[in-house]
């Protein structure tokens, strides 16, 4: 009997939409719902920026502190993207 060791899948998707304000709000809401669903079911977001930062960092303060330390080492004068992700 084979022993199952694990699976990894990569999913990248693009949502096509019209750029009117109403459509943009609906798309953002849909995008957040999809993202929350994936996270709640074992999914991983490997680049937490934009709206994903709002989902990832509050639930993983250790990661946020680690990223702040890296940012401080690489950018001690805070000139690279100041204020992004509150780093």
C-alpha cells in the first residue's frame, strides 16, 4: 500500500472586469471572499500585499515582526516604499 506524503498545488487567477466604480467594488468583495475561503481551507498566500495584507498580518504577528526586522536591516533610512504594509 503506497504512503501518501503530501501534495502541493499552485493557483494563480485573473478576474476580468469592466473598470466602472460599481464593478470594482463588487470585484474587490468577490476577491476578498475567495481569499478568505482559501485561507480558511488551508491555502497559503505567498505574497501578502494589498488587500491580502489585511488578511495575513493580523493573524500572523510573528511574520509581521519578522518582515519589519528585515525591512529595518535592508532600509535603515526608510526610503524604500515608506508606509507600505506599515513596515
